């Protein structure tokens, strides 16, 4: 009986520590990003590293879903949803890799994570670059034991809300398939 309790306690402890702290997850990715940003010129290999870093940091499926109204998302079949997520991810990865100067920082201070249950967190980071402060808020979810952001709020501007407003306007006059085409073209443009 005692062994059974000990094994159960050990398993629960391991599960509790399986996922790193959300702040530590953000700090680690930010540190890697800052290292890449300090290089004066980035080659194709380093740009691909940045894109992979973004892939590891974001839950694009959830960001894509939250970039649409609930009704627009539910109205699509699984194949259309998957295609939307894939093209959306490609667009965000490519455009983010092009606009990395927004993330450059001389110093960063992270507030303790604000937890909602065990699987949702908000992490606020204060970035200073050349004396100017920017505030980034990462809205995060625990995905397969890793903390991933599904929204990035920069100085009170939400990435998910911004896309949601844009896509809502597009869907007033165009079909969902046309929206995917627009996103795909934007991804192609920013890939160059």
C-alpha cells in the first residue's frame, strides 16, 4: 500500500514538473530570438531558424481558430479548417520573420505568470529598446506538455483580435475559400 502511494505521489510530481513554467518558456524563446536579432545580417538559414522558433512558440491552430468568429469557424468542414490553419500559419511565420525588429530589446523584465487553471496562462513582458518600453502579453495554453502562445498583445494591440477584424471584413464580401486564397498569396509574398 505504501509503495502504491509513493508511486502515485512520484507520478503526480513528475506530471506537475513535466511542463516548464510559462515564464521560463517565454524567456528561453526570447533569449534565442534576441541572439538572432543581434546579428547584423541574417542569412536564409538563420531566417529559417527564426521561423522554426516561432513554430515552437505558437499554437497556430488555436490562433487561427480565434482569428475567426465562432460561427465562421464552425461553418467550415474539417478540410477547409485545416487548409485555413496551414495557410494562416505560413503567412504569420513569414511575415513575423520579416518584422523581427519589433521584438528587438536591450533588456526585458517578465512579470509572474497569471494562471487560469493548469493549462492557461498570461505572461507580460516589458521590453526596452533604446530607452523606449514596449509591453508584450503572451496568452498561452499548455499543448502536449509545452507552453505555447495563441495570442500576442503588443502595446494593447491583440494579434488575434486584429486578424479577426480583418477576416470578418473580408468575409462580408468574399467566400471562405477566397479568404484562404488571400492568405495564401500574402504568405507567398512574405516568403520572398
